[in-house]
C-alpha cells in the first residue's frame, strides 16, 4: 500500500484509500481521452435507451389500468376504504388515464403531454393511497416503499417531459415527416 501511495504522490495526486486516482490539476473532463471514446458510444445507444425507458415506464400504468378493469369491484372497495367519493367516476378516469397516457408513452405519441398528465394523476394518487405517515410498523414501511416508488416514477415522467420520447417514437417520426414536408413546400431538396 505504501508503494501505491508513493506512486500516486509522485504523479502529483493525493492517495485516498478506496477511491480511484484522478490527477489533481488536469481533472476529468470531456477532453480526457477516455471521455472522448465513451461519449460517442453513449450517443449510439441513446435511441435504444430512450425506447427501453419509455417501455418500462409505461408498463406500470398499462398493467395497473388492466388490473383495475379485471378487478373493478376489488379496486372500488379499496377506493372506498380510503374514503374516495364518486368511485365509479374516479375509477373510470383512473383507468382511462393509465391506459390512454400509458399507451402514449409506450408508442411515443404526444409523450411529453402524456407524461405531464400522468404526473398530475400520480401526485394525488400517491398522497391518498400511500400515506405512510398514517401507519405504524411493517405497514408503514410498505407504504413508504410505494410512496418512494411513485416519487421515482415521477422522476422518470419529469425526464420524459424534459427530453421527449426520443428518436424511436411516433413523435420523432411525425417531426421528421413535418420537416420533410416543409422542405418540399419551399422547394428545398430533403437530405436522405
């Protein structure tokens, strides 16, 4: 260990046990050779990463909507136990939100609007159905996990609102078609 520390010091760094060595003055930036190699690789996987993220994010809403349809009475009873009024209306709206906006996320159609709608849907759902502060013991831990899971989903939805559906989506296809149409209307030859 002493030899490692002296080697690091001779290179101008500070030896910190358990941490990777980074030279002090030069730092690690996008100008670093490793970063120049990794950055284009990450750009190449961006469309697939965006698609897989959309699929995974949409699954929870699509499955929740289907489960509500398949167990209408059980879901209505659970809503009643939480003191929800107008259960048939709110249950129908929940199903429409989850299936409709979940499908939009899945296919990347109006994905930003769908993600924003799901955010506004998920906030009251989280506060009403996962109010961990009203429980004690193991049920409090269970509800806190669901509460935090919903916060993570809100983070994914916020990312979708900020960045859109990505290249492998209906939104991107429509944008390309609209750009091609504008170019043709103005007499410009489209590339590709």
